[in-house]
């Protein structure tokens, strides 16, 4: 193992499924790009109602963990995202407010789909998926 590799911070090495940086420079660049795109969406989600911030922040940290551990650590230290990310990594916990907004958004999306005259087959499929996601989300600790 090289000295440089030893000096790199190991992001979430104690967490289950901890990731190592991607093996090649192109892969690391692509993961960084994905991380920055998700981080931008997370920041937009803080500002715009209806756009969730937490899932994009989680995806950004995952992508940065593969492409730039320094940026992953930076996002995890952020006062707005950091506590939620640590809660998710350590306990798989989701804040009550996020759960409520997610379920409300899913309900509104389903209602909009129903009001636009979607086929019963599509409504059934979307309903099953949304119900599964809501069930998973609501059974996570707060």
C-alpha cells in the first residue's frame, strides 16, 4: 500500500458497505461529476419546496466517496446536511419532517396522476411502488 493511499481519509470506513475510491482517473472524474450534480440538486432542494434535499445529499456523499473522499468529508461536515447524513449512516434514521414531506409529495403525485386520467394499470403500478417506498420510509427511525 502506498504512503499516499494510507494518508487519504477513509470515508465511513466503519459504516457497512463503505466505499473505496474508484480505480481509474476517468471513473473518479465521473463520480465527482455525479457528486457535484447531486450536491447542486440537494442545495436546490433546500430552497425549492417539493424538491427533496436529503436523497440528493446522500447520493452526493456516495458519489464523492468514490470520486473524491475530500468532498465527501466536506459535505458530511456541512451544518445543514451533515447531521442528517450521519443519522442515516449510523442509524438509518430519517427526520420526521422529511418523512412527512415525502409522503405528502408522493400522495400529491399520485393524485395528480389520477386526475390526469392515467390508465388503471399505470395507477396500480405507481401506487404499489409509492406505497412500498412510503412503508419503508415510515418504518425508519426518526
